[in-house]
């Protein structure tokens, strides 16, 4: 996109936003074939021209899209620099007080970059022209900066060193596919609404370096032969911050495969115990002297095999174990003062004919002098909890049993009363004669 950067500059437009191959040029139309630009030329005529103007039968137009009203200048790439806004056919820098993160989100999106990463006055120097006299009030969802609401600036002056500089993250338009890691695989570039295979014929290492840098995957380890899928040719010098700053042609070449140094994900490190010898406080875990503890190293299931190296900071003491189910446990039978310090897991694996390694965060491990008081307190608390539970249960079930006995007595009384009522009813129905006969029989 270095050529498009020159074109946008020559036309006094903003930053290049996109480029694409247009339709087939009509036979008989004239044009030139560019060998490439460095990006700092003021005119496209200063770039290398492979062929002088002539007939371009069978070739394609090159389409360029520039931002119309905002640009980033004096930065390291297309997504960083001093913010300038076009006003009355001239470019004006923006004061830091008139520009916030929501405004930055709009600018980064308008320029085809990722999310804002840094926003600071004087980050990319001072502008030579005028200063924008309005305060932006974007909501962050607008498509263009100049459609945002604005208000009059409270202070009409912008002090030196306050011209706002903006760094956007690189666009998420490059990926590596076909591998078990986001840092290894075939190169694809998102262009014109679809993912396209990238090919390279010349300095493939330079293209790989740009891809690894843009993905945050470290440096290039190797560029093995790609697959048979053919992709658009890309040529880079190796210093570009993103792939879209490289030169692109209409030729189709075999797809490019790149393996970056940060192939392995960062492993995890954790501390466990089985005897209650680890106390987890606000500052992190403490291990009681004399108790056993275990440090576990683990990683995501990217590749089979590998090994874990447990290192102890400030000492040459290390332990190594093979990775079983992508983890390894290091047991320490009895903690003492020599175990106090910082530990780190290093995961090593041999893949793609290269050795790769990745380190975990540090685990700080203090050794507590006497675990006895804390141990007693812990057991006393447990006993108090048990005693409370037993007392509560007793108080609950005791009234319940008493109520059952009362219920049984009440039931017997009701039964006796019912029988007496039945007897009285029978006597009343029998009459006086039958009652006397019954008494005589008795």
C-alpha cells in the first residue's frame, strides 16, 4: 500500500484506506507499470516505473480509496501518527483536550485500522499549520469523524506539545490457517469482503517477518514450501508494520506458509497441596514449613509431546518432566526456607523441524515460619461449625419428638371419647326395656 499512500498524498487526500484490483482495462487504454514506491515520495512520478506509458492490453486497473477528511502523519505506519483534519482545503492538527477515546475509535475505524492503542498529546510532534478550532463529541459508532457532533472549544489556544497523536492497532485482516496455532500456517489476507490466499516469489522471509509482526507472533522462524493453492503476489521489504503496506501485484503464485517464533501459547503455573499446608491470603499463597506442596505446569493441547522445565529464580536448581496430557506435576515433600522464591514453567516442544519454547508467568512462593497457630485456628473454626450444626439439629428435633408424643396422647383421648359416644348412642337406641334386660343378663 506504499504506492497508494503516495497517490493519496499527491491528491492532498487523507490516509489510504483500501486498494483493490479493478476491472480489466479496455484494450487500447494507456497506463504505466510501477515497480514500487518507498512511501515517502510526494508524487507517483518519483516511484520506480518498470514500463513507460503504453498500451495496457490484458491488464487491470488499480483502485485506491483514500480518507477524505482525516489522516495520521509522521507515524511509523498507516495506523499511527499525528491526527490532522481537513478544513477549508488545508490540514489542521487537533488539540489533545478536544479529542478523546471515542473520537479515536471513529478515526481508527475510518482509516481501516484496529482499536485505539495509544492516545497522547505531542506523541508524534507538532503540526506546522493551523489547529482545529472545535471539540469533537463522537459516540464511537460513527463511520466518519466529520459526522460527529462538535462544540466550540472552551480555550481558543492549544499549547505546544498538545497536538494529539494516535496509535491504532493494526487491522485484523491477516491470519495463518491450517496449523494448530494462530502463529503458524498458510497466509490469508482479508480483501474485498473475503479471505484470499497470499503468495510470494521473491523475499519470502521479508513477507513472513511482516506477517509475524502484525499478528504479534514474534519473528519469523521459517517459511516452508506452501501448498498448491495460488494466491495474489505480495512483496515486502520486511520493515512494514502490516501486510497492507507491502506492494501487491495481480500475479498469482503458490500460497505462502509462515511459522513464527511465538508458536506455543503461554503455559500456566499453579500451586496445590493435599495436607493443608498452603494458606491462600490476600497477597497470594503461603506454604507452611514442613508441609508438602506441588507445582503444576500445564498448557493448551496444541501439539503432542514436549516437556516442562521448572526453574527457580536466583538459583541454578531446575527440574524437568515430560508433558503427560499436556501437563506435569512437581512434588516437594517438605517445604523449607530454601524453597522460598519465584518459580516459572518453561514448555519446550520440537515441531516443524524446530525447537520452540514458551514461558509462564512467575509464581512467588513465600515459606511461613510456623504453621501451627494457623493450623489450630483452622481446626477450631471447623469444630465450632460442627458444634453449631449439632446444637441446631438438637434444638430442632427435640420439640418435634415432644410434639409427636403429645399427638399420640391426643389421639388416644379422641379414641376413648369416640368409643364412649358410640356406647351412649347404642343405649339410647335400645330403649329402657332392652337396657334393663341387658343389665339383668350381666
